[in-house]
C-alpha cells in the first residue's frame, strides 16, 4: 500500500484537473453568451 501522502497528492491532482475542466466549461459558456 502506498503511503497516505502520495495517495493524497494523486487524488488532489485528479481533483484539481476536474475543477479546471469545470471552470473551463463555465468560461466557454459565458463567452458564448456574451
């Protein structure tokens, strides 16, 4: 089993990418509506 810190960093990275994708979608939608 990996140590907790590595697992947390890995999950954090995935989570950050997910948030970035959501922000990107919202920004694109806002640009379309302008």
